[in-house]
């Protein structure tokens, strides 16, 4: 997975930050969907690699609870998802799935629930 994401990270569009990120989501049935970050001069229009991969899975018919693992690759740092991505992760992951952060020389594995200590969810909308 690391080699695939390393290669894919070069497809990221990050002319402002030069922070190239690639991500993959592995589904319960073994399907894999990929994403890269795509920046925009209007920063609010930027999409992170994690949301790009999750959105691709949803576009292909997967639903909340179908997700098994989330991989995030940045060449130099083990980078945690930003808080917008964490909100999206909260929407589609149950919490016990693996989050694997990878860089060229390091790898860390966490559970999704470890990065979502106080999530905002559908219960909060009642």
C-alpha cells in the first residue's frame, strides 16, 4: 500500500502548500478507493486526500459502516487527518477501524475512535 500511495501522492495538486498527500480507504469487501489532496486558490474549495477517497467510495455505492481501514501517506510526516476530514470520517466509520499513517520512514496505526474523542454526530442534531 505504501508504494502505491507514494506514487499516487505525486498526482496531488498542491501548488500553494507543496504538501502532497495520498489516501486510501479499504472497504469490508476488500475494494480500495484512492484520493489525493487538490488545493484551490479559494482555500475553502480545497479537498483533502482522505475526503477524496471516502467520496469516491460513496460515489461507487458504499455506505456508512462499509469502511474497514483508512491510509494516509505524506512523504515526510505521519500526518493526522484535519478536522474537516475527521468529521467526514465520523460520518462513515464506526470507530474501531484502523487508521494507518505512513511516511517514507515511519508508520503508525491507530483506531479511528482515538482521533474522534468528542465527535459531532447525528445525535447532536436532535
